[in-house]
């Protein structure tokens, strides 16, 4: 199940490992928040920890920041073990979920906070110059003397970002930074954050439960579940080659059909579904005859048509999504599942309406078979 | 129900109103109103005994409030890092210290200090070099300030702790993340954010100490605070002079309390 981190087809300049987790576990009393995490973070990449709440992604981030000390294993920064290095000695900065801006300071004072802690002290003019550059980068020129509570949510996030990047950290940690923003602003900030990362070349580590956010911004994604790393890979790899039902379900959408393996023939494996139908697909991992498995098919791999071969289904519901249309269809024994049709194909075939009797089919090699856990 | 509430408030405030009213009495009896005059205020301010007592009271109130604010804040900040049964025990003890009747604190402090002094004084006299007179510990300004500080510290701890609990923990983490040492975080983030609460604690402590009679009565020794002076002069009959002192104390106390309340409200809003 566990796969060691490797470098995807990402943008990193060189393949220098900037941070590393080696067999890291964290226990809070009886709760194992993180278990045997192994991960290398490459300089200049945009890495995301993705998972539902309580999966250990925030714990992993907090161990990199120095707010939590691992119970087992080692955290490395720049090749050195930093388990016992206090947060204030780590060349790492964080953007907090609720930003955690200091309410008794102005915008400029907030941004210059990290620079003011440097000993021996930096010249005032030097700090002022860096602060004004940082304000420039996040497009908040002229907001220097504003108070935090006079800023909107989006502006506050930019201040939090500027306060972190002004220190030129080795790692920039982002703890669900988009959670407090509305949808439209979130989209804008995602693009901006990505541009910023490319421009500054700082390594970004993001924690999120939003798969869309992780898929659109990251070079690599580390999918987590119950304190463990399930899969690490580029967004495309995770989407096309999920290593488990969990990843297939969490990254993108999938239809799952439960059954038992009856036959293994070359690259394709046959599965007798619980309701009597037989399906074929590509097995993922070591699977044996008679094993309980599930067949996973992405909604966009399925095709709806009026004639030809396929499973007989009835359209239950149609959701127009612009470029695509999502159909909820009903099969006599399989039950309900989703089909995503691109708009271009519809003039010939559709649009279909609720109640239409249709046929659905897909190429067998696009179906994946997972151990059913 | 409403009438009942009105009666309760009248019962509480009429005596205070009467005191304020009679302080402007032109006559010399506290029970008969004979025209308006501010002469009793003038008399109070030119009475050397009253001014001495006032000075003692101010000195005690200021010093003990200051000490209580400093030590109370230190205790409250330190308590942040303590969890589990030890924390529960501390919390309980602090609330007990606030709720315990003043007379118990007064007697307990008196007995405690006298016992300690009785042990220490012969010892000091014995070890003191020949030819010099050994200092003798006794009840007075020191014991007064000490007793008040101990009692007020609990009050400050409660006020400052409430403020600390309302403060976003991420703020101190952010400070630490931005290279500030724990000491740096305390001076640059924690202290500025809890300062309104400390100031409010100081003002409340000042008022409590300034108004306190019971504890002071036991541990003051030969010192006379304003409440002790008032108590002593009442035995010679209530004159409008007492009313004038009471009214002045009331006004000063109220102003301090209102300021404290405003500070707590404003500070609470700002740090959210």
C-alpha cells in the first residue's frame, strides 16, 4: 500500500531535497495522528497534503513548522535533522488558516515582524525596503499603515502571505489558506498563489481537503488517510493511476461496482459483480482469484448512446455543467451511477432527457480493479 | 415582578443616595437636612487626620494593586502552560481565594504574621552585630500591603486568564514561526494584547484595596487607612463630614470600575 515519494514531472529546478520526513509518527495520547510518514520535498516544488479532516495532514505540516515534535522518526530540513529545533529557529514560515495577523500592528508592522526578530538587528531602512517589496508582490501597495481589521478577507490573506515570504523561507507552509474565502476569491487566489510560487521559486507545502484546489495548484500531491500516506504523485498520476479505491474516490469522482474476481487473463481481469453481471478491468496491485474487489470507472470514460451495445440504463437526472453534462443514470441491478458527457458529442446523440432509455458502455481497459478496502 | 425589581434597587441604592445627599447638608447633624452647603467637603480636605489616612490608603492601594498586577499576570501566563489535575487545583484555589470572606483573610493573616514575627524577631536580635539595634518586624504598612497583594493577586489572575483564554493561540504560534523567541513573543504579542485586562485588573485591585476595611482592620497595626478612620469616627457620632468622605470615595471608586469595564470590553473586541 505504501509508496515512497518520488519526483513527478514537476517544475523543480534541480532535484535537491529541501525537506524530508523519515518514518515520522506522532501520537497525541492514545491517538496516532501520523504514522510512519516517508516523504521527500524537492526544492522549488508545490506539494500538497490532501485528505479529509483528521487524516494527519495538518499534523505533518506542524511537524515541519516545528510546532509538534514527532514521537518517532526524523524531520530533516536542508539535510539536517531538526526534530529538536524550535519553531523560531527554523527557516520555515507558515500562512495560518485564519491568518493569525497581529491585531495591534499595522499591515507594514505585521509584514516586518519576522525581519525585526533577526539578531544582530537589520537596519531599519533595509526592513522597510523589504516590506515594501513584499507589499508590491502581493499587490497591496499603499496599505502600509492600514489596520488589520480594516482589511477584507482576501486582503488579510495577502498580508499573511507577504508576512511569510518576506523572510525568504526554505519552505512556505500553507494551512488551508483558502478555507475562509468565498468561492470566486478562492479561484483567483489559487491562480495568484501558483504564479507567486513560480515567480519566487520558494518551495510551497499546502494542506487542503479540497481535491480541486490540490489538483489545480500542485506539482505533487500526497494523499493521506488515517495518519498514513496513501499515494504520492503528480495530479495526473493520481487521477489516471490511483493505487487504491480510496484515492480513486477522493481524487476526482468514480463509480464503484463491488464483486469477486473470477478470472485473470493477461492484462484484464474479470469480476463477477454481486448482482450477477460480469465486468472486465485492469487490476491494481496484487489481486487473487476469488478476492473481494471493486471495479472503478470514471464518469467521463462512460459513453451514452441510443443504439449499439452496452448496459441498459434510464436517465434519472441531468445537470448542465457548461462544457459537460452530468447524467445520473439507473441500471436495473447496478443501481444509480454518474456519466459525464462532453458537449461536442451531444448533437449526434443527445441531449438526453430524464426518462430516456439509453445504453452505456466503456472501454474495459479504462476500468480499474481495486482491493475492496 | 417589575415592582419587585424596582423595590430591590431602591433598597440597594437609597442609602447610598442619602449619604451623597447629606454630604451637602448645611446643618451639623447627619439626620436632619438643613439647606445646601459644600462646607463639609472643605472641612474634610483641611482635616489633617483625614488627609493622613487618605495618604496611607492611596499608598497601600497603589502599591498592592501594582504588585498584584505584576505577580497576577505572571501567574496567569504561567498557568497557560499547565494542564490536567494540577491546573484544576490551581483554578479551584484561585476562586476560593476570591470568595473567602475578608474577615477570615484578615484573622488568618494576622495570626500567621504574628506567629512568624514572634519567631523571627528574637532570632534577628540574636544574630545582629553588637552595638546596633536589631530591626523589629511588626504590623504596619508592610503587612497591610502584603495582605492586600495576596488577596488581589487572585482577582488579577482571573481577569487576565479570561483574556488569555480568549486570545487566538495561532497568534503566539505565528510569532514563534516568525523567529521570535518565547520572551520576544511575550513582549511583542502577548503583553500588548492582554494589557487592557492587566490595566482593568489594576484598577479593580486599586478600588478593592482602597475600600477595604475588614482585612486592613486586622493587619494595619498602628497605621490608619481611610476606611479605618471612618469607622473610628463613626463611634463619635455620624457627622456630614463622614458623608462627604463616603461620597468622594464612592465617586473615585465608580470611575475606576467604569474605566476597568470599558477596558475589558474594548480589549476583548480588538483581539478577536
